[in-house]
C-alpha cells in the first residue's frame, strides 16, 4: 500500500471550516466559504510570539530589513495590510477563485526553474536560493507556489510579447490567489511560517515593480507608491530576521549594506551637486514642523543608498534598489501620496537608481515613465531640482558606463 501523502494541518482556520471539520486555506474569505456562499469569520487574533532577546543577534551594520526607529512597527503593519487590501482588490476582478490550478502551471514552474530564477543576480549562491530553496519552501505553502507561478508568467509576458495578454492574465490570477492567504498569515507570523512569508514578500516586490506601466491607463506614480508600501511590509518580519539570516534564505539578506562616505561618485555622476542643492532648499523653504526632519532623513538615505550601490559588487547591486524605500520614514510615503512637491523631487532623484538597473526585465523603462508623470505634477518653482535626474535618465551615449549589464536581462 503506498504511503499516505503528507498533510499540513490548518490550525488557524475560520470558524465555519472548524465547525465543518474541513481544511481551511486561511484566506480572508477562505476558498471553502467563497464556494459555499458563507460569511467567513475568524476568532480574535493572538499576538505573534516574539523571539527572546538572546536570539536577537543582529550584526553591527545597517540592516535594511530592520525598520528605522522613527517607524513604528505597528504603523508599518497597518500600512502594509491596507496596501495589500487595496492591491488584492485591484487584482480580484481578473481572477476566477473557483479554479486554483490549470494545465499551464507546469510550464510556468519549468520556466521559473530554468530561466526566471536566474534573472535576479549573477551570484550563484543567491541564484540557488531563488532556484531551489524558495520552490522547496513552496511545497508546504500553496500561497508561495502561486507567487512563483505568478512571477514566472509575468516574465513570460515580457519574453513573448505576442502572448503578453495571455501570460499577464495568468500572472494576475496566481498573484490574486496567493495574496488571499498571504495577507491573512502575515498578520500572525511565526517561526514556522516566517520563511514562506519572507519569500512571498520578495516575489511580490519584484512582481509589483515588473507590472506594466506603459498602457494608457497605467499610473507609474501609484505603482511605485504601492511598491514602497509593500517593500516596507518586509519590516513586519523584523523580529524573525535572525532566523531568516541563519536559514537557507540567508544569502538574500546577508549582504554588505555599508556605505563609504566621502568617496567621489562615478556611477551617479553629479549626485553630489544635487544633494547640496536639495539640502540648501531645505534651509530656505518653509516646511511643516514634522515635514523637514522627514525630508532631511530621505535626502541622507538617498545619498547613502547611492553610495552603497556605487561601491557594491556589481553582482550584488540589484537588490539595493529596494533599500531606499525601506529606509525612509512612514511620513515620507504619506507625503508622496499627497503629491508634496519636495517629496516628488526626491522620488525623481530615486529614479536614477531605477535607471541604472534598467536592463533588468523587471525594472525596464520605469524611471522614464515615473519621471514623466512627476514632471507634470511639479510646480515651476521646483524645475531646477528636476533637471539633474531628467538629464541623468535621458543620457544614453555610453550605455556601458551607466548600465549594469546582466545575462538574464531583457531589452525593453
């Protein structure tokens, strides 16, 4: 007699599934209740266990996955949940939740394992994580498997423009399904599920950055705000970062994020003058009492992250485009949402980081489309501060000097 297939117990299921004694996927609402037309409800949440102090051995260096002290973890969690709610709602209309898997899924998994997983880095150690470790974790977490298939389909939509719509629909379908469960479990992370949550968060950040912004209905600014909020959602797992760093996922976060202040900029030529101009404007402009320190922090972190990219191993650079969104304060994201001119100027300066990595398929021409929208919103009094990022991102005479070449890149 063949051995029974392993079965993962559901301990956090909804009230209805518990009464019926059936497995719950722990989504909100869960699939069982959706199919039966029932009102899905859950018992009150219990606070997630926190690691003891003796296990919190963070290295003495800047850790982008540890939220700055000015950012309340509760506030980040609330903002992340709200962002996921909006994001999930925006995808829901394209996904048929009565069907979870289809015959094309083996093609998507095959493509991920032989192609997509190799497009994020040249480092073999990190490629191994994307190619082997994350799919292995996904065997026990269906929401993570949906995330893998979603990103694979998104990659195929770039590689095969003649079937772009077909693969984009499949990508959105799997992402919507994965988000159902991910969003619920993220509210109560544990030592058992934190690796799956971190893996899906990483996939989700890349997916959000890769989502098309070149259609007539696309809104690059809204898309990047969405990406910022989701990036910062990784900070909700800060208590579990020691475990993640020591796990097989460690190479994804065990990077040297240190900067070397005082050294000249070669990759980001002209940044020093731009930083000086930004800080001068901060001294002469009248900002709100809470706004000025937020902007000062954002300028400092922009300079620091550019320095890290400047001096990092080229193979390790790509993940650094997500560091500035992690290091800025919660209030700064709010100011971007409110279209504050100075916040938009700093976001325009961030576009130079996106431009440097434009040869990666999930970055592409995002800098140009985002700059174009920002230019339409900036008052004339700030036009001088917009000149440097516009010139930097339009420069193309020497692609070899400005680009970060990558064997898995797609020309867009």
